[in-house]
């Protein structure tokens, strides 16, 4: 029977984590996600797993109001080239250009309608787990990614009616890309392709099974884990638009999670898992707003800034038909992410902290997914005396809602060997 103190402790900590709900702007592969990582137990001391994933279909981007929009519109519905010049010294090149333009913002003049396609070409990961004692393990995960932003279109909305319209076209929007690159310190407004490692993660984990002598309830498993991620992943590329990080943006992070898995009858499992991640703040050169109404693909200023990252919560809930046909299992899960507001602290007084923190990209982000996983345990063919246990799974991650995120539908596979 499951001990009352273990169950009470689990419920208390789970409630605390949910109440503490506090991701970066897209859903890249996280190999320690409990909905896709392979099954483990201490019957074998070692486990090696390989992950592979690719995106399919169109990216589902959700703006600040939760509406489906293009990936380059999740923070602003359009981009304002007149506002990008504000907030600078009048003697600077940006200030001088603003004076020459001598044009007010009428809601159309100097505005661009922007769209593009964000693709996940491939994501892979390697995982290793080692058991010591009976219920303790150490695991490590290292992912890598290949992504691209392509088909980027900037459509000038400026009319050709007034003298102000003509000045804006002649001095700014007709030569927009080279002007922005010069004034923005090599800011590229077109597509990119980038590959690299994600953050290396190390976890200490404990689990225990509590067999139940009841007609329907057969087993209860409780687990907890404490991790540390190392900033080995590529950060935000401040000179490319929407070049998302492959990890926690060059910051260390500590994930802590709790899970509860229940076996019902011979073929049914269900469970929930909560993980809370604290990301340590760090200081980097970051693009910032210098005027409240600026749009966030056109930030010309770059400044040294400390970033205090919002708390990240990940919540999983699943139902699994377990080995209902030889070694075949089928799992359906729901996943929710939430990251709270982040905050910048500028390292100089050149620009305003208050204005910099009005950026939409610093505000709360959420993601909702359905995850479908088909798993086959080859050990059903070799018996319990086998010295190896191998498992192959195919999964699909299907986003359906969110806020200020770009969500890529993805399919993937995980192959694991226990020995």
C-alpha cells in the first residue's frame, strides 16, 4: 500500500507548483519531457536513448490576444519604421534622419506588413541514465537543432499622396534594408538558417512503486527530480529577427519536477507531472525599446542589460493503453506551458528601464499541446531474462492554443536501450 505521508507530500508540492505558475517563444524539443522520454526502471542499471524530430505543416503562431497569426506578428500586428527612429539623441544619425523625414505617423505612413515562415528542419537529442541503489538515477540530455526563417516579406503600407509620404518613401522605405542594417548595427530583417546544440541538462531523480492489492488499482508510482541545465545552447541572435534561443538564452536553470503514475487494471495507465523551472538571470547585449510605441522587429538600440527571467511551469496529464497488444502501447497527453513576465535592468542610464520593459516579448507566454505517442517494447519477444530491453516510440506534438508564441507541429521518434 502507498504510505500516506508520501501521497500527502506529493499533493502538497504539486499544489504549490501549480500555484507558482509563472519558454521561450516556441516549442522546440525538450528530451526530458515526461510525455516523450522512454520508460525506465531499475531492473537495468543503464539506459541510452536517441531522439529525432522534425516539424510538419504550418507554424501556428498566437499573438498577444491568443489569435492565430503569422509568426512575425505575435508581438505586433505591423512594424513601424518611423517609431524606430525615436528615443535617440537628435545629433545621432537616427535623430537626424527623423528630422529630415519631418513626417507624422498617421497609422499607415512608414508602416510595414510583415510575414514569414518559421521551420524546424530537424531536432535530435542523446540521453543517458544510470541507476544507483534501487530507486535513484542520474540522467543527462543533450539536444541539437536546425531551424530556418524563410519567405520573409516586408510590404510597405506608405501611400504616395502627400509630400510627407514621398519623403518617407525616398529617404527611408524605398531603401529600407540597408538603412536598418546601418543604423541598427548589422540588424538583418530577412531570413536566416541556423543550427547548433541546445542546453545540456543533468538530472538527479528518485522514484518508487507502491503495488496495490485492489481489484482495479494495481500500482502507484511517485517520482521527483531535480536538474541543472548548462548554457551550451545558442542564444537569441540579436542581429536577426526572431532568431529564438536553443535553450535558456545563455543562462543556467534549475528544473524541479514531481510525477504521479497510476496503473489501473492490466492495460490502463494514467498520470500527471508538474515541472517548475527557475532560470538564473544573466547580462548580455540585448536589443531594447527606446520609445514606448516601437515595434519589436525594428529595435535599433542594443544595450547591456540584465534579464530576470519569469518562472516556467510545465504541466502534463496523460492516459495510456499499456501493452494492450503484445508490447504495443498508446498514449494521449495534454501539455501546458506558462512563462511569467521577464524584466530587464539596463546597465547604463543612456536609455530608460521603464520603456525597455514595455516590450511585448518580455510579457507572459503560454502554450497548449496534445501529444500522441505510440510505443513498442521489444522485450515482449525476449522474456524477462533478457539482458537487454529496447523500446521504440513514435510521437506527434500537436499545438492548438497559446499566447505570444510560435508553435510548430512536430513528429518524432525515440529509441532506447536498457542494459
